[in-house]
C-alpha cells in the first residue's frame, strides 16, 4: 500500500511539474490589441502594400467583406459588396500595384487606388477560388478546391475571362509566385512548383499533410505548414525538404495550422485553430506556443509596416501582436 501511495504521489508531482513547466514555456507578446473588424465575419487573408492593408473574407454563401486600412493597420474600414455576395479567400498584388481578391463561385474584386474604389468581376468558370497570383497586370493564375478531393488551376485575365482550366482530384489552398516564372502551390497532400510561369507544374517530394500555407524568404529558402500541424523547410527552392515539425506525432501537441510567416532566416510564426500562435527563433528547428488570447481560428498572419504582426480569422478576429 505504501508503494501504491508513493507511486500516486510521484505521478501527481510529475504531472504538476509538467503542467507548470509547460506554462512557463509559453511566450508572451508585449501587447495584444484587438482591432475593430466591424462585425463577426470570417476573415481569411491579409495583405499589406506599404501602409495600406487589406483583409478579405465574408460568409461563404451570404456576403463579401473587405477591411481596408490606410494607417498601417491602426484602424480599419469595412466595405461590403452585395453584387459579389460570397466569401473571399485570397488577396494579392499585381506587378503594377493593383490589389485583387478572389473567392467562392469565382467572385473577384480589384482596386487600382489602394482600396478606395473596387471593381467587381466574375471569373467565368465559377470555381471555388482559394487564392490567386498575377504574372503581369493582365494574366493571373487562380487555384480552387472543395472537400480535399477536387480542385483546379485556372488561367484568366484581369476581368476574369478564363483562357483555360486544369481540373484535378486535389484541393489547392495557397499559391505564391516568387517572380513571373517561379512559383509554388500548396494543396491536399501535395506541393507543386513551376519555373515557366505556370505552363507546367512539377510535384515536389513532400507529403503527409494538407498543406495550407507557404512562406518564401528568398530564391532558396521557404517554409510550408499543414492543417495537421506539420512544418517543412527547404533550403534549395523545394528540391529537398526537412520536416521540422511532425503533425502526425503522438508525442507533440496537436495543432491545426492555416498560415506561416518567416521574416528572416531565424524568426517565424504559424497560426491556426483555437487561436494558436507558435514561434520559432531558430529557423523552424523548434517551436514554442504563445499564451492564449482567443478561441477563434486564426487563418492568416502578416507583418505590419512597423515590424509587428497582424492576424485575422473567424468571428471577426483581427489582432495586432506587438513583438
């Protein structure tokens, strides 16, 4: 009986030590500022062009929402678009400086004056667009997908007229073009790369997650995250990959990640469900979690002009994170 009691006491002590240690290991931002997002819409992506910021979202079947900031993210104005009426999921900048957003049922909105006025266009094949990238001011590549096992890559002009569309049995989540020729697509269990402006896409040797976010640092280095919590790093433009975090591990905390951002070779963040924000100071080799500040899923992270961070997500989640 004494041994049983001793075992119970030791177990309790170990659990207490483990919980206390985990709490001590959590990081803290210098400040977390909840920004006014003017409602409870879901916001899916953030983009900054100088001091002008753009957050896109809405409810998938019901409405389109765009938040615009002209003061480096301090305040935001909400714009609604009844003519679009569906959620937006991706936002990008054309080489000429226009901002373009895309979304469900092929809805597309473009501003040529940094968000003061917007032009609505209908992408002609009505796909469920997740993201887009422009090769030049009139030639875009859009990626789409539904329910993991259907998607496509579309090629269209600045007004949404589709030149051709390649359908696939994979849902695509993110596209990032490093320049007019080299780019990457993240999707369900796959990563693709082009070196000829999207004419051809090659499958990269990285698997075992639903890849959700891409962060390209330079011509060689990039990181990707997956919705099951995996993080991979490539130092040779995607030719080979190092798994830095195993989302399928039974010994690591489970995260569901949506986006990743590295600002240099050392410092990177990833965000996901239940308000999780994790950070690496060693190029992704190790990760620590920040103290919890929201239960809402966080879907996009971006660096502000002042060097701090901004995140957006479900239920109108929009926060400035002061480093």
